[in-house]
RNA sequence: GCGCCCGUAGCUCAGCCGGACAGAGCGGCGGACUUCUAAUCCGCGGGUCGGAGGUUCGAGUCCUCCCGGGCGCGCCA
C-alpha cells in the first residue's frame, strides 16, 4: 500500500538526515484539505523536541532527502505551517489503488494482524425466558459486525451465545408459564409479560391438559430458544455455539473450578459461604462463590464457563456486555487470573444501553414487568437492513435512543437506502454495459490516466483509505467506523454518478470508468459485508405517489383542512 | 459516597494514537430529471465542541476539578 511505501521512504529520509524516529512512530494523515497534499506527516513537529531544532528546519531536511530519494509516485514535497510535511503524489498512485482493489476483490480491506488467533466472541446471551427485546438487537448487530471485523483481520472467530438455563430465573419462568397455563396470575417475582399468556395458550393447544410444571418448562424453554434463533436469523445473525449453563453443572466443571481455586489457596469460608479472594486480583472486594444454601453464584458458574472457552482452544476471549453489567467485569477477570490465565481475560466490550422512544415518551422494557418491545415486532415493520444499519450507525460508548415512530414510519429516509442505492446504480451500469455489448478489457490495457475528474479521484482516495478504516475499526471494536466510511463513500459515488457518465461514446474513457465502478463495487460490497447489510443489484423504483403522500398533501377533493 | 459511560449545528450523531480554517444526515430556504433508476445531485443558512483550569509548538481529542445525564455498586441472575 502506498501509505506503507511512504512511511518507509520517510524512515529512510530520517536515517539519511541522521534523525531518530519520532516518539510515537511515523504518522501519516490524509489532510482534510486537498491543498495540503495527498498525504501529510507531522514527523518534523514531533521531532522538534528530541532533536532540539526548529520543526521547519527538520522538515526542510526531510524534504530534501525525500526529493532526492526518487520515491515512486511522489511528485512534490512541501513544508507548510509550523512544520507539516505535505506529500503531493502524481495521479498514478490512484491508478495503483484501483488495480489493487480489483486484484484483491473480496479480500480488499482484509489484513493479517490477527492471523493465527482463535477468538471466542460471546454476545447477546439474553436470558432464555422470553423473546429478544429491541435493545438486544443492538448487541446482535454490533457483535456480528465485530466478528466480521476480527475475521477480516485474519482471526478465526467463534460466535457464541451463553444460555443461563440453570438458575433461579428458569424456575421463575417455569412457575410463571405454568401459572398462565392454568389461567392464573404469575407469582409476584415471576414474568408478567403478555407473551407468556400467548405461549401458555399454545402449550395448551399442543399438549392439552395434564402438563406438569417441569414439562411446561422444557416445552417453554425450547419454544423460547427457537424464537431467539429465529429472531436473530432475521437480522442475519447466526451463532456457532449455543452454550448451555446446565452443561457446566452436569459435567462437573463448576465443582472442578472450585477445587482448583481451593488448591491455589484463594478461597476461604465465612458465614457459611465460600469466598474468593478477588481483592487480591484487583477487584474491589472479595466475592462469594458458594452461597450458604450450597448453591454456586453466577460468578462462580461464569468463571467455569470462561475456563471452558479456553479449554476449547480459544486464544482470546471477548464478551460484549450491556453497561448494566460493568460491575462484574473485574470479578470475572480476577477469577480467571486466579486460575492462571493472562490478566485482562476475557476482554469485555461494554455497550451502553438502548432507549426506546415511542410517541415522544420513553418505553421501559422488562420481561419481568411485562412491557416488551420485541426485536421481532420491529422486524415485522422494518427492513432487517435498516435495523442493522441503525444499530451500527453509532458508537457503543454512548446510549442509543431509537425513536420507534421514526424507525418504523420513516424507514425510507434511513441512510441504508442511500448506500444500497449506490451499489444498485453500479450494478445497473454493469447491466447496461452488458446490454450494449461493452465488456471490460483487461485492466492492463486500459488507460487509467483518463480518470482525472475530481469525483473520480475522490472515489479512489476513499478506496485507498478503506483498509486502514477496517483495521482501525477492528482494533477499536468500533463497527460504526465502517458505517461512516460507507456513507461517505456512497456520497462520493452519487456525486460521481451525477457528474461523470460511465457509458459514453468515448471507448477509452468508458473502459476506464467501467473499471473504476468495478473497484467501487468491490469496496462497497466488502464494507457492507462487514456490516452485514445486503448489497442489492437493483432497487425498486419509488412510486412518486407515495412520495407525495409523505409530504404536503396534494390537492385532493375535500382534503383541505382535514386533520392529518 | 465509589466506579464506568456520555455531554459537538434546531434534532440524531461522526470525528483514529492530539496536528493546519470542526463534519454528515434529518429539518429550513433556493435550484437541477429528453441523458447509465431523482431512494440522486448542487447551493445557502446554522456550532462559546457542557464549564473552568492544566500539559503541549499545537487540545473537540490528553490530565484535574465542577455542572448535567445514563448505568452499576447483593450469599440476584
């Protein structure tokens, strides 16, 4: 990649000038303003302190070295402002970008930074006591996209869903379902949601009378599980493993972990319970592993669970949790460290919660109290791509507010269509070319120098940066960086489409632009692939009538003054 | 009280490891379809980057404090 070549060139220029590398390494930026060159480095500014010389003087030394070095594509180096080194490249570098994109195809934007790693990524893991609620969709979309990002960096990624199917909550679920089955109200601390009424009715319809509480539980649990899998499948999320907590108990994993911790001398008895010296491992205080009633705690089971993930051969564990669980991170990490695993495992990605608003008021969600907005409810009204893109448009460090009225009623305005339309336009051009009998000649026989329009350069610049965007997004566990890129790229493409006709009477220009659009297709499709959003070949024409219906009312008999 | 996260344009949000005049979408105003799908494009207007200090040649980005908001601080899961 050109950035690597330039970095190398700068490194050599530094050596030739007898200067050390800047403390933070050699930074290469794409300047916000075109006049500041194709690439820019603040290396001289960073070096001023250590070298004890004015930044501009250092910049001038580097400028001279770079100009003398004959770096490919490098046309001009200028020293600007306080000591920025601006690199102006010949247009030929963009042609290399195009060739690199089409040569790599589906692999364009991938890297090998995580090659050899086997990463276990656990996400969603909502309790199997009811349908997945709308907020859970955020973790599904984010987790799946992060999995795609890690895979794009060469990791072998295992998607996992943890089913808490062994604790007291399943008892409550059983009792609640059974109560509904008998036409009674659920227990005070049970699940009061309407969905259990419906589930109970179905249970009765399928099994009739005489179902025992435990039979109701098994039936209901399987029913819920199938629902979860189906809902997640609707937004394109599939798990490699649905891990049952029951396994840990049945197999004796939990007992084994307790024995191991005892062996390491990090447990003690107090008040009839068994405690873990978590505070010795950075936790705020010690934690209970076995309650005085003999049952193990959630933490204890979770330590056993994560130990199993390592036992299955994963080299790194990542959990995506809602921010309401952030208090448990240290305890779990302490437990694994006590067992001898590296500090910081599992890595926990905390996501802030989703707020749902309808009719201008916040909708509180709880399976226990009953008011649920299920992911499925949203998917019944909104395209799965819109749903995913909505969840992936924002960083997970901030709480997301989703206005159900906006999402469901104005989905046409969602940016996902803007992006998909760009892809459809590319596909449409390809179809038109085929109809006209125009085929792309080998790229080596095409004069890419004809791609000199600012719009064309803008597209190639965006494509050039794409691999770095993916790498950053993977490192930061931040899929919204890809969303941002894809929107910017779509904007650039729409501008190009408007200003530069691809299929023209000029054969050489047509060839060059066909290759450019092919490169755009590759970049767009790859980015959408990471987001898990479809890249359609065509999009239905919007009916102008529908458009009007959304806007100011057209003249209609009797419509004047009528309430909306 | 302690911990984590957030506070950027009227609204919803981008802004990497600090770099050169702060961005997008929506909304507002005004333009562009005999041309590869106008779910598009172009232009205009709109910001004390919550506040105060500090570090730095340089801070929306780092540090401290304050204000405002969200979420946690169980022998619950």
